[in-house]
C-alpha cells in the first residue's frame, strides 16, 4: 500500500484546497511558489495542518509580515507529541498571510511505495520493507536506517515534478519559486528539471535555508534563521528572500538586523 503526501488532496476550507500535492484552489492568482520535499501521511507523529505547519516557517512569517519584529521564537508545533490546540499563528491566520502575499505551495514527492508493497510501520513512523528500515523524510542512509535516496533507487518514489512544471506554466503570474532546502542529491535532480525547463526561463528560482532550523549555522534559532533568510551573502549553498518584495509587503529589514 502506498503512502501519500498528507496534503495530496485536501480541502482546508471553502477557498483553499490541494490537488496532486499542489495548493491550486486559492482565491487569488499566486505570485510565489514555496516548494518543499515530502510530508508523508503517517499515523503517529504527523500533526501538520498546513504546509510547513509544524516548524519555524509560519512563526517566522508572522514575525516578518505581521509583527515586524522577532516576537515568536519557537516552532509552531513540538517535534513530538500532540500539539497545543491554540496554535500561533492559527491556520486561519496562515491562510490570511497566504492571501496577502499571494503564496502557493507544493512538494516534490507526492507518494512513496505503491499498492503492491507490503511493509510494517513502526511507532516512530519509520517502515520496515524487505527486511530494511526506512525513514520517509530522511535524505539517505544514516547508520542502519535507509532513506528516500534508497527508495528512489528501487523506483519507489513518485515525483511531483511534472505536475509542478505544468502548474507553473499555467500560472505565469508566479514569478518566484523558493525551494526550502539545499538542492543536492535526488532533490537537486528534480529541482533542476523545474529550474531548467525552457518554458520557465523567465522565472526566479532561489533556495532558502530549511525552515526546520536544523544544522549549521541556524541550530534551531529563530534569530539566526530570520537573519539567514534576510541577509545571507554566501550564495554558494543558499539564497535569500527578495528584499524589494519584503519591503513592498511592509517588512523593515532593519528590525531584524
């Protein structure tokens, strides 16, 4: 049995819904696509209520576009356990930010495994398949636990790349595409298929530091993550948010320097 993306086809409310893991039912013409990796619909630890609903993304965006200073410093949801029902920002606030900024979202994978695969799902949401343990959000093998690279080697990853390309072609007002990670490994292959498509040569493609906040130099700090998104000058691995777009939408970068 396959494991689909948690937002493969979801109705968030009367105005927002997804198809093929793309937020394509929205009450405005989108101008920015935020692109991620994979968020599997596993049973134990995935409490996401929207794209990036668990990590620093929406607390950072509320700091930037609503509060205009760093007030929220933590993830929106805990890493483990059932989250507080009074989330900040709420999903309604998130949808309002989406409307204001004309955002849309998608991920590069919409499904792993297939309906013929027999596997066991563990309490930590890893799976056992063919005697091997796999983590469904991990890039590749770490210790004895395999990841998406190894599943892809078995042709057990269904990529959303063609759907995303078609969506971008059909929505020419989307001028900027942000990818929320470093485009390496299997991710780089699919990212480059989108970025190098000749029909998308007039779009702006930038990758941002992951909103999970993991790793050097952020180490789960809201201040360091925001600084990276706004002021990063080392463009070898990552870019930054467009400054003119930030200012047009009421963000004063001086408040975060």
